[in-house]
C-alpha cells in the first residue's frame, strides 16, 4: 500500500468453513473502526460475493487487499 494514497483501502479476510466461529483479528479490526472516523468494519458470512462487497464501498477507486486461503484470493481476483 502506498503511504501517500488517498484512495479508500479495503481489506477482505476470508476463513475456511472448518472454523466457522473464528474471525481472525475481527475484534481488533472492529475496535480500530470504533476509534477512528476514517475506518469502518463489516462482517459478512458465506462465500465471497463482489456484489456484497460493493454495498460497503465508498468508492470503486480503492486499494484492495485479500487475505485468506488461496481460493478466496483467486475468486476475488477473477471478479
């Protein structure tokens, strides 16, 4: 990520269904969003869907970071 970016930054974190009740770093991300006007956090369960993600974007001109198993990143990149 560029230190000088003015574009919104979107981090998507996916997790495998073998641990359905675990959200890696979820509470930490939510605490950051609560303390900072520039940050928001959204939790969505189920298979990655670009249409679901678009509901939360303030701009399509954003920097995206996808984290999780290879299949999640591949699915996101193809969209």
